[in-house]
C-alpha cells in the first residue's frame, strides 16, 4: 500500500469519526429541541396562571394556589438527567401529564375566583340581559337599553376568561357604565333598587304584588308604562 493510499484511508477514518460525532451531536440537539418544544406550552400556561393569580390577589380575591412541588421536582430531575445523559427520561411524558393536571386545576380555580370577584362587585349580572329586554319592550330609551345590554354582555364575557393585567381596569369601566345606565333608566338610589328588583322578577317570568312598591308605581307613571303590566293569579316564577 502506498503512502498516499494510507493517508487517504486515515482521512476517511477521521472523516467517519467526525461524522459519527456530528451525528451524535445532531441527535442530542434534536432531543433537546424536542424537549423544549414539548415543555414550552406548559411553561406558557403556567406563566398565564401566575399572572391570573397575581391579578386575583390585587383585587382582593384570595384563592388557594395548587401544589406544584411534585411536578416541579420531577422537571428539575429530568433536566439534570438530560444534561448528564443527553437523553429524555422515559418518565418525561408522565411528568408532563402531571404538570397538565396542575395547569388545569389552576385554571379552574383562577376562573372561579375571578367570576366570584366580578359577581361580588356586580350582583345580578346574569339577569341584566333579560332586564335590558324588558326595558326595551317597555319603550324606554333604546340607546340606553342597548348600552346596558352591550356592557352586561361584555362583562359576562370577561368574567369567563382568565384575568390579565388589563382586566381589573376593564371590569371597573364596564361596571361604571352599567351603573350609570341603570341610574338613567331606573332613577335614583332607593327608587332604582325597587324598580330593579321588580323588573328582574318580571324578566324571570313574573313579579309578586309585594314588589309593586310606591317607588315602582311612581316610576311606571312617569314612564307611562302602567299599561304594559298586568296582574294574574298564581305564584311568580322562581318562588
């Protein structure tokens, strides 16, 4: 074998060695990339949960955060093993399922706490759309009725989502719009409370005679809506 042939074979051997090392590096990179792709959505979900719980704390809604110690320890162990052995642990999928359970629990807890916070600030939110319908049928200010319906629907939509940094300010804005509109449509403090109670009962299917207070009758006279109601026998819906 000539010198040049021996050198050629050595270069081929070195090239094969470099190719093998490069292939191993590629596999490690691919494994790390796959792990990052798999974990990234969970990280983003958890970051949203952290933000939501921070908002709840800021608005004074104290809720119990889910226990994350076990999946966090499992993820730290998986990361340590991957740095050492350059492969994903076999238990990695189970760890991700545990993380997903934590995320799901946190999401439900945060959404329930957020809805409770809004309900406490705006009692009767679910009945406002029906109230707007009744007011519309009575021929009251249609622009104000539409403003009430829109603000109520928007607030209900917000209450069903996880809160972010902007949510508390938006909720305050919608509640202020609802209260302003109710005052415009129903009148002052005591009068508004009686009329609101009466109309909410009407929207649910009927109000009792006891709900027909002097404030309600006065409101009907001023709005010329006395002919829009009738008395029938039977128990009101919901009683």
